C-alpha cells in the first residue's frame, strides 16, 4: 500500500514537471524581453508591477530629483582649478555609453575604478576639488546622471588584461560562504534565484539598475550600499563602501549582467 | 537633500480641456518615529498641506498626515480655462514652504 501511494505521488510530480514548459513564455510575446539577456534577467522582471510603473515614468521616479541636482553640479565650477565637469566634457550626453564599460582600469592612472571612483578621480585630478563622500547625495546624483546617459544600452565590461584579477577576486568573493548564516552571494542569487525567501522573491542580484531608488530606503542608494545590506542580512561583516572587495564583486556581477540594459535609475521596493 | 520640486504641466491646452499635472518634491517626511544615533527622538516634520493656484485662484488643496512616503509624488487634473500660471506650494510642519510654478497657454 505504501509503495502504491508513493507511486501515485511520483506520478503527480511527473505530471507537474511536464506541465511546467507550458508556462514558459515565448520570447516574442514576452513584454519583459528587453529586460532579459539569455539566462540573465534584470530585477525589473522580479519586481512588482507597482514599482515598475514608477520606474517607467521619469516624473514619478523620485530619482530624478537627484538627477536634476547633479545636472546643476555638472555646470558648477569647483576646486582649485576652477573648472566644472562641463568645461572638459561639454554636454553630459557626451558620456553616452561610457557607463556600460565600468568598472574598468583607468587609462590615465592605471587604477581600477567604477563610475563613482572615476567621478571622484576626476574631481581630485582635474578639478582640484574634494572627492564626494560615499553615499552622499552629490555622488549618488552624479553617478545616476552619468549612468542615465547609457540607459537602455547593454552592459559590456572587459574582464581581460588588467581587469582580470579584479574579476577573479570578485568571483571568489561571490562563491565564498560568509557570516553566521554561512551563505555566499551565489547561494541566493544563482542557486535559489526565482525562489521565495519568506515573502520575497530572490532576484539574480543584477547591478544594471544602480543607483536605485529603493522604497525601503526612501531614497536613492548605491550598489555598494545594497551589498552592505546583503552582508548584514546574512550576519556577515559589512565591508567598506567603494572598498576593494565590493569593487571586485561589482566587476564580477557586471560581467554576469553582460547584455542586460542599463536601467539607472531603477525603482525597487 | 534640497532639490527643486519637479512639476509637469502641458505647455498648451485647448479651452475646456482637462489636463494632467504631475508633481514630486524632495522632502524627508521625517515620521517622528525614528531615533538619532544618541537615542534621542527625531521630531516629526512632514509636509501637511499642498495648495495649487491657477492665476491666483485656488484650484486644488490637500491635507497630508502621517504615513506619506519621503519625496511624495502627487498627480491630479485641472480644467483649462485661461492662459496663465499655475503655482504649487507645499507647507511643512516646520513652517517652511516650497514653491514651484508652471505656465500654460490656453487656445
């Protein structure tokens, strides 16, 4: 009798397994096709319709308050050189596509930088101005303004040459268990992506929408802030924002997001 | 952060047409529930009143209470009567006011 029951259960499981492909949507009919690239998909796909609606309308998206402020800063001279961003770069539209290649090794200094660090490097070396603080409204706004110029363009970072060691370091971090819960980034964002963790659907942890306006934060926030939150959740040590570890992880996940469109500034709950 | 409020009003409208207005303002909407690093409570400071005037005439007013998010967004409709200026004013509990204006041409 036990075996018979088991057989019935097995048949049910088989039927369920067979039914799954019927739900898989055809790429042509998928309204979210633009937010997918092969196996990878943006957090926009796992997000709920109400936050998507806010992201889709630049008036509703509060991130643009920061963008407006940054656009003012763009033309404001600062530092000992008395120059503004616009004095070298002209219109900010000249940076179209630039953000898709970051993080990368800076040609002039040989240092490895993401967009935030590049902005601060520009301020220090070209303008003679103090760097913006991590997570300051100025740095968040300027990063968003720069990345916004590449909105819709596919992420495309180079992991060869001098960038390779950063990629390797990031990959190692990503697959290393840490914290009291002994979890690696990959445990949630690769092994269990799409599954529920209590009421929350686990995303792939893609970086293409950062800085993001997060409802929980009630403000714009950076990728490194999100990583600090992740590490805190697994009861691991929160590492330094814009530090080497998170920069390496950013490299790995930016490579993983290759082909996904830059969505900055995204809106997430 | 103190960015200028963002408002969107169509630049032109036909007389009698109902048009949409979208506004968003940068405000922390401090709830009064939070504590500072030293444990002392942070006093509540939220926007509690919003007023929109059309050529000086009040066309929309709104009272706000707790539980409104930071950087609140408001969307409403208005009937085009004459060319002129729409003025938007947000009043917060600290006595501060924030204003924005937009022009509309009615044909």
